[in-house]
């Protein structure tokens, strides 16, 4: 499910849709009106977000109302923070090790030299 969420938020329009429905529930037509693409394309984006469990859909009569699921988005953020946090710590350690090694050798390098 995390892969689906990451693929969903990789698309800029989907991130914009999430911003629109973060604080309020909006009908699909109102969401579509904010974009310069077809309603069908917006519906596809909404479907991807729904399948990734990043938005909820509620039907009222013939309208479909969408709202972000902040708790699910928090899970994705926590995963990303953990994933990148580990990678950044590894990178930081490598840079510090290289810096110490250069100091022991008595010099620093300059770009291109």
C-alpha cells in the first residue's frame, strides 16, 4: 500500500488535489474546475488517490465528495522521514569520515584539483 501512495503523490496534480481537499470536503466538479485538464483526467487522479487510501469519497445524491486522509498522509510522511533519515545519517557519516581522512593527510581538495 505504501508503493501505491508514493506513486500517487509523485504526480504534481495529485499533490495539488490533496492540498485542495486537505481542510475541506469538495465535490469532484469543484476540484476539476481548478485544473486545465478534462474532468475525466481529474476523475482518474481522484481514483488513484482513493485507491492509495489518501482521500475518502462520499456520495451525496449524484455528487461525489472528496477529502484528504491526514492520518494516512502522516503514515507516508513517517515512512519517508524514516527512509531518508537513515540514508542521510549514512551520507553524513561518509562525509565526516572523508573529511577526517583528508585532515590526516594534510590537505583539502579543491574542485577540479
